[in-house]
């Protein structure tokens, strides 16, 4: 979800690898061990939780998390919790990274010291205040000064233990006085509207003096005074109300202006001299990649996009813009991700990959090493399979992976690692059955393989067979090196990275999956001497089960099917594809004439056929309590918080104005459900164009006050999204990312230009600094480089101009940039330096 600014869309995303924690404090009981998990939070809203690692003070998580961030935030935080069976889980410590500091740790494994957590430091949200200092003259000529403090509203306060009933206290404090007043409590909202005014006498009455508003003594007193606003959550607990944040403003700033109105970020409470050693709590290893894309309208990107999309037609392909991006990036993966998404969006992925694969095959001398390196071709095919093949994996592997994770059959076949009571032969048989079932489901899934993958495999097969005509097996190994080695085997080994399981499996399951993955990888490789592929003798012994010709024949038949151009179209397969599932809270739809419309937790499942919910997770075959066919989803929209005083709610609108109101767990989950429900129902013929953003309660719509429940909506539905569920890609955003990479590696582009000039003029031994580049045609490459550099320079100017214009218009203290916004202060400083430099 993009944040719209004038003429520009801003996208935020974060990719996190949660590695491990070490040296956590011991549990005070006799066991000393802890059962810990880690959460990822935007400020204090939890958006992800790892699995629980039991009985460890150095828990290894090994989990990856990616999300689009749908709102503003100040901190990306990580909390380590210790599970408690009888009481609420306790927090051991946290890592909080300010948004403006995220770039310091960009894509680097970093150990962070865990910090202590207390209520005084757990603060988020902002407050809108208006202060007015005025003098009051009585009939007798006596003057005194009064301060009017208006608390208008707050936004984004934290939700404490599932609820937020906020109120504010306003205190005028000085060296010798303190006077406090309090607003009303606002129930069930973290965005309260107070709009209450409080009056304080600042100075004592004195004779009116035109020269000065204050006596000298009063001036000194006022300079030492401050107004303090504290936000609290009204709690029924015996421990008292919870602190939500505070704001302290010295009164002396009002001497320049008698009134002041602004937004402020709430701050933590001052803890006095309390200091705690961070070393006491251990540390957490993280790798964080935060990306912020500032995307212009499509026409800005035309020159750069055009030169990129022509890459497949450039002769030689090494002189194309896409290939050049792969040459200058530090890692090929950096270039592959946006390139693949851009080419998929514009339907050019097959010709592009065919061109770069053909060039790589021509450079390959040994058929046994074909596509084995981490080249641009390999990375692009990997990324394409991940995007286009995600649902293919769900259909083929997910049911059996789920079973392996749940049943926990012993499958260890290394005699050294056998546990007490385990039987080696039984374990081998368990493992053999799993391998057999997975092998069968893979080799019988050819007709379900996505068309775009099959077209790429057809191209690989043709190129390899033409280059190595004396090797009859190369047509198979060229394809198997991707579909088995880089697709199925990694998905079995790490199912959490391919959305097959929510978390990294436990150690025993992980070991089972490793053994299965090794065997499947070898079965798919079609090498002559299979047993020799294993370093471990126990694996070679186990593989003897599969040394039958029927396995090799099944692999070849499967590879033939997925790499033939005239294969059956996968779109004719009518098997439902699971798109998303999870627990959410729903409100009763009122299908029964009598009964409470209450809220209940349900397990929701979305396939490409229907949207259902049932009481518990259960099995896929369980009968659902409610089933909504996809063709009956007429709109999916957010629901305003005022409807039920609940955050992260959305509505699924059905025929006859029936509406299903649902609350997701957090803002990221809500966005994901809205996006995928919208995408899957996008082509419905009766989709609505207008909707009600609030609920129908107490005989009227809260948004437009209309009384009839069948009144047409009062707000236009949100804009259409691409109907293709698998490949929802924003072409302009991907071009912006490619521009950012070219801009980052501009010195290498310039060095490559020099290399082209050197090759054209001087045909002798190459300079060492130029030898890293693949340049087959210096003149063509130079021509493309010139176009790239020109396109990047134009976009760089547009970004600089946008920043200058924004700098002129932005007001510090506005709702978008409250006072206390450190990232904005950094931005102001940078812009001031740029302006001074340009002058």
C-alpha cells in the first residue's frame, strides 16, 4: 500500500532475518532454561512472531519475514518473550531501531544488545495541542496572565492488553507550584478526540504596566515554568492506570508568540538517574533490509524503462541494459529481483531469460557445469520460479509437508544419531515412504506447472541440446538443475522460505526434511553414479532403494512434459489453490432472525474458488460454518474504526447488501487480506463502484446517516488491482528500484564506459580493473551505457527537484511531521546543506 503525496507514491517495505539470541539471563528456578520467542513490532504493534524455542538461553530462530508497511512508524522493534504456562508471558528485553537509523544496518548481520523494557519507555503516538497566553484586565485595572491549553486529539496511541481507554492530564509546573487538570476518558479508541480547554493563572495580579506584560519577578518565574501533558490508559487493574506518553513544553517559547498550535510526538517519561546495564540481558542477531521507494507517475520512467525492455532484442545480449545491471551490481540477486518483476509485468520475461541463458550456454565449456554458477541467468530463473511457482508448490508439496511437521515420525538413518528406543530399519522405512510420496507427487504434477516456467524450460532445453549435441542427457540436466536443484529441493529443505509453513521447523522435523531434500535432489539430477554423490555411507546405503530404472524414467517423463512447447495449459486444471489462511475475528452476519450479532474468533481460508471460515484450524475437509463463492464478493474495503471501536477491520460485501465484518490481527495482516481478496474477486461482473466506509448500526449508516439499510454506498470503491493473483507487480516501482541501483553503482557504470573505450581503441591485454566486466561488443555496450546514464541523470534531477519543492512546502509541527520527528530533522539538515552547497 502506497502513501500518496503530491505527484508521487511512497512505498515502504522491510525484509528481516531473525538469526539467534545469545546469553539470555537464566530463569530463577532450578531448571535455569527458558522457552523463548521473538516478535517483530511496528512501534508496539506486533506484526510477526517466531516459533518458541524451548529450554535454551541461546535460542536459534533462523526465520525470515517480509512485509509491505502500510503506515508511518517511528521504531522497528524486536521483543524477546519467555513463555509462561500459568501467567502472561514475560518480556526479557527488546531491540528498538529508529526508522532513520535503519540504513546503518542495511543488509548486514548485526548483533544488538537487548535493552530493558518498562512502561515509561514504551511510547508511541502523537498529540495535537493549542496554547494561548493572554492577559486579563479587570475593571479595577488589575492585570493577570492566563494560559489556555486546548487538547484537541491524539493519534496512534498504543493498545495495552487489547484495549485503549485514554485520557490526558495537563499540568502547569514551576519551581514553587504545580496545578493539574484532566480530560474525560474516551472509551475503546487509540485515536481519541478530546477538544477540551483548560485555563491556568500563570502570574499573580499586579498593576497594569504597558511597558512590560510581567513584573521582573514574574518573568523569571514564567521562564522556569512548563506545561506537561501526560496520556494515560484508564485501567481496571489494581496496579493503576498505564502511562502512554508525555509532552513537556517550557512556557518561555510563548513569549515570542502569544498563541501556538502544533502536533507533537509523545515522548518517554524521564527515568531520573535510573541506569541499567544492557549487558545483563544478552543480544540478538538480526539482518534488516528497509526499503523506501518514491515512485513518480509512469511517464517519468519511459526512457529508462524502454531501454530495459529492449534488452532481449539487443545483439549481443551482454550489451543490453538488463545485462549491464547484473554486471555492475555487487550481487546478481540485487539485479535479478526488480528485473524479473519488471519483465513479468510487461510479458517479456521468457524472451529475456532465453537470450541471457543462450549467451551463458555458449560460454559454457563442460555440459556437467551447465547453469551451476550464481550467474544473472540462474538468479533470474530462481526469482521467476519463486514468483510464478508459489501456488504450484502449495498444490504439490504443502499437504505432505504439513503432515511431516505434525506427525513427527522418526526418520533418522545415521546410526550415530539414533535416539534411545529407535529402530534403524523402521526409520529407513518411514523416510523411504516420505521420499516415495513426495517423488510421486512431484513427477505427476507436470500439467500443473505454470506456463511461464514451462516456456523458460523449453528454451533452456533447446539451447543446451544445440550447444552440446553429443550429450543426450544435457536436455534433461539443463532443466533439472532448476526444477529439482533450485526449486523443489530448497522448498523441502526450508519450507518457511517458500510460504509452505509459517515458521522454521523444529530440529527433528528439519533433519527429516534435510534427508528427504538430499534424496529428491539426487533423484532429479539423473547423474550416472548416484550413490557416489553422497559423502555419507548411510545415505549411499539408503539410496539403494531408489536405484531402479522406473525412477529415472519418471524424472525424464516429468522433465519432458514441463519443457515441451505443446503441453496442456495449466489453466484447465480445476483444483482449488489455497491462497491464504489464518485466524481472524468476525462479527455475526445476521443470517439468523434472532440472536446476538457478536464477535467470534474463526479460522478463515481463501482459495481461488471460495472464502470460508470454520470454528478451528482443523483439516481442509472440515465442513465450514460459512462459504462465500468468489463470484459473490462484490467489494472488499477497510472499515472505519468508529464503527465498532476496533482497529484493523475490513468488510467483505456480498449480494443483497450482506456484509461480513472482519478484524485482522494487525495492520500488515489486514492489508494482505484486503489485497488478496480484492485481487481474486477483481473480475467479478457485479463488483460495486461505491460502498459505505462505516457500519449500519442503530438504524442508520454511521458514515452518511442514511436510514435505509439498502441505501447505495456513499464513497467510491478503491481503485482496481490487477486480476492476476500470482504476479501483482507495479512496473513503475520496479523501474524506480532499478534506477536506484544504477544510481548507487554509477562509479562502476563509468568504469565500464572506460573499459569499452579501452577495448575499442586498444586490443591488447586487458587492464585488470576492466577484466571483471563481460563486454562482447564495446561499441554497442557503450551506446547502451550512454542511454542508461542519461536516463538515470534525468530521474535524479526530478527527485532532487521534488525534494526541494517538498522542503519549501513542509511545515514542522504539522500532522505529517510532528515536533520531535527525528527523521524530518535529519531531512531538514540535509536539505539545508544541499541549499547552502548549491548557493
